[in-house]
């Protein structure tokens, strides 16, 4: 008979305070804290967080157990409560039967045949981006690459999923998402939450941002209802969907939560992945040459198509390796519903299970020289040898990101077209510091110079 150990027998960091536990270290170090503790304590350990039970798991097999094998015993972790303040009860934060229903309604928008229809739209928006930045090429002037890629990915989501309902709002959305990320991170870091009605600076800013988000996205819904138009986009699909039992459609609040969730999740993480990819190529010229050669030989100076882009195998490896090095969603969490057992430890109900994706992606036992950029790791033969959950930038199991294939196709198109047209040099003074809030943004603005290729 197998014996289990109690959860309080799990190793934990030696350095912690009676009042704040390990929160002070987490605020200062974030990613480095998890890296250091994994090396010192192993693949499963507890951390001291006031008012919460938290363990950290970084073994791919145990991650698979949480996300796949026994996923029904896990709900979203405490961090999602803070995200829910802004995104509401959308696909990212909802649970149970409600989530299943919403997922079924949204899933058809991301089927392969729909992605094929979206392809030309992605090409069109990428060409618009090229037309916009072309005047900077060969001038020795720098562009704000983060901002240009943000606008590009925003335009792609806007045009493919929402029929251009959110034109000319790039700066506003960037501001709202950035501020919301900061507030969410502060709430996650804080063990004690004052009620939302208390006029703290954080609560005041939270109300302002939420009000702006509501104004922007409720206006999209109102416009579409007034026009009484139907388009082959996600918004129309959600507005026309009816509950099988009641025959009722979604309320404006439900629609707001879903489109805001998909809108934010559908462009910010892709922009971050693209930014880091350009940085990695710029600082690894030998890999840059390989991917350029592939693009030139495969596309032969023509625009990408849904057929010829399949031949860009090395480009796909570049994308995968970039998201290994800098996973846009760098951490994820679940919470036990009933008690469970992981690695022989009895995990109590209502325990938060933290899975630091960045740590797993840089585990030297899994990845040789993990801090080097080596797209060849994702050649088919190499991938087969790895545990499936040694690389999981889109999560896994039933809650796998609904837009994962959309994002990959989008990155392939954007990268192929921009790399085909320009030699892109990241400013040599750029320091690749990480800003691990909700997503893994670069802390510093990434400026770049463009040189037209023959």
C-alpha cells in the first residue's frame, strides 16, 4: 500500500517573513525566485503566502496530471480572480458548465476552415503595416517596434474576428491593457485585499480603467445591434448563438466579457511573441540567415499563401523556440477542488498549484543550453523525444488556448512578410530585461531600424 506524505512536509524556502511569507521575494525577483527555488528545493515545493495555500510544480508529468489526467479536480487559481475584475466571466476566467457552453459557441470561429478564410486578411493587414513603416526604411530613423507590432496584431484581430469594429483605438487599448496588467499584478502580490469601495489609489485606477473598457466594448455591441448586420466573424456568431434549452441569446454583459477576453488575449500575447522573435533573430545572425534563405526560396518574392507558408518549416521552429525562450504567458495556475496526491504528497483542497512555464522551458535537464536560441530543437525528430509538457506556451488539456492555431498562423504571416521585405536591426542599446506581469513583456521599449532587402 502506497503511503502519502502530508502537504506541510513539502520543502519550502528558508527565507520568509512571518507577516508576508515569501511575497517580498516574489515581488522583487518573480521569475528568478522560481528558478532559484527549483534548483534548491526540486520540482515540487510550497511557498509561504498569507491567507493562501500555494505549491509550485515544475515537473512535466505532474503538470500533465493537473492539466489533463485529473483536470476535473482543478479550477482556476486565485490569480484569475484578479483578472476577472477586468475581463469578466469570459473564456479565460469562467468555469464549469458555463465555460463549456461558451467554449462550444466560440470554437467554430477558430476551426481550420475559418483560419484559411482569415489568412488573406492577415496578409492584407501585414501589407498595411509595411506600407506604414516603409518611409522609415533606409533613413537611419528608428521605429518603436513594440508599438508597430501591437497595432498590427490589434488590426488583425479587429478585422478577422470583429469586422473592424475597433478602428483607430490602438493607443487607447494599449494604455488600458498595460494599466490593467499592473493592477492585476499588484492584487496578486497582495495577501490582503481592501474592499473595492475603499478609495485607495489602486481601486480608483481600477474603476477608471474598467469604466473605459466597458464604454469601448459595450459601444461595439450596441453598434452591431443597431445596424442589425451579420458578418462571418466571431462577434456575429456569439450574438446569434442561442441556448439549446432556453432559446435565449447572450446578454450584453456576456458578449462584453467574451469579446474583451478574446480581443485582449488575441493580440497582446502575439505582439509580445513577435517582439521577442525579432530580438532573438537580430542577436543571432546565423539563425537569421537560415530563416531568410528559407523565406526567399519558398516564397520566391511573392506574398505568402495558405499553401506555400506550409513550406516555411524553419520559420515555424523559430516561432516555437522564441516562445520557449520568452513564453508570453510565463506562468499559470490551478486550484484543487478536493484533496489530491502529487508526487506522493497529499495536497489539500483549495490549494493553489503554480506552474511556472518559464522555469520548465529553461530546465537544463530538459533543454541543453536552455538560454541559447536554437530553433533546431523543434525539428520533428527532436520534438518527439521531449515530454509533451516540457513545452506548453498555450497551456494544455481542455483549457488549451482556443486561439493557439490562429496565433501561430498570424505570426507566420507577419514574420514572413516583414522579414522578406526588410533587414530589421534591433537597437544595440536595447536591454532585454523581463517585465513579468500577467504576460512577459520586455521592460524596455524595443526600437529598430529597417533596411530594404533586394
